């Protein structure tokens, strides 16, 4: 695989390949209903998520060919930035 290796895999320590990760909604013309969020582990079973973060739908991704895992980094969405003001 060709690519730039800028990150070591957190699992095995080998080099990862840099790419892009994005949220896509298959089968729809518009994606207004799609939202990418991060929730802390302690809230994963809660109905109401108090500490949830809204993320941009596109971020940097790093693929480990050995582990077959993708690790991604996302920035906070504009909506989240307004709420944290």
C-alpha cells in the first residue's frame, strides 16, 4: 500500500498509512440527518448523553495494514464550538 506513514499503531506499534475518514449516508440525496458524535465510555448506556461531543463529518484517518484497524481524528463541529463558546 502506498501512503505516508505518520503514526504508529496504538495496538501493535507498526506504521500506519494516513488517509481520510468521513461519514457518508448511503441511499440518500441529502445528509442533514447524519451526525457524527463521540460519547464518553461511562455514558454509552445512558439514554441522555450529557457529555457527548458533535464532530465534523470528515477527519484524518490512519490505517494499520497489519491489524486491519483504522484510527481517526475529528475536529469538533461548528455547532459544538458554539455550545462550548
